[in-house]
C-alpha cells in the first residue's frame, strides 16, 4: 500500500522536473530514508507529543542544503497529510524512476559458490545487450544451490538450480530406460 501511495507522490513531485532535479530529489530522499533507520529520529518523527511544526522544522532543516522550494513544499505536504512514514518508499520509487529514464539498472547474483568478477561482467554485458540497458551486477554469497540472477527494476529473475538439473537428468534417464 505504501508503494502505491509513494508512486502518486513521486509522480506529482517529478511531473515538471528534469532528470537532474529528479536525481537531486532522489539523493535527498535517500538520505532521509537512511535517517529512518535511526531509532532516535524515528521516535521523534512518530511521537504524537512532538508538534507538527517541530517535526516539519526538523525535516526542512534536513533538506535545507538542497535549496529547493518544490522540495520544501513537498515535505510540508507530507507532514500535513501525515505521510512522513512513506519517505523510504518515496526514495525507492525515485530510484526506480531514474533507472527507467536512464536505462541503468543494478542487480544481484546469488550462489553458494564463489563467482569470478569476469563471469559477473560477462553476465552483465549479456543482459545489457539483451534488454538494451546498462546493467551492473553484484555478487552475494548465500546458500542457494546454483546461480540466481535478479534485476529488480526490470523484473528479471533467472536461476539455475543444481538440484533441479540433477532431477531432470534422472527423469530423462528413467524415461530412456
């Protein structure tokens, strides 16, 4: 639900903005989203005993360096509508919008065995050509028995499970007998 609300707010914020402004908004909202990881900041923003004016002042001070009147008005609107909690979702939506406009995506490769950087670059360049976009991949070692590639912005998920391949080979041998 937060994601849908955030999409509406992002659409309103970026409607008349150029790419550079949107990137600036994204940087500001990413920093604000990081602040939501701090328990003390979260307690202040969600505390009903702190006045709306104080909360607004804190957030406006946090975005003062951006020197953007639309951004200040946007923060005031979020406070007025009591939607401050969706700031992390807004940061995510802004990143998605920028990725779509610039056709630059990042993805993750999961596996239980180490993957060489050359293999990551080959996968990245192959996917980039296939989807006509710039895709960078990061390796994350986990307990997945095979290789799994995810590029969230494009909705791509490719996996090769060793267990599934083994089962298919056994099924093929059984059918041949």
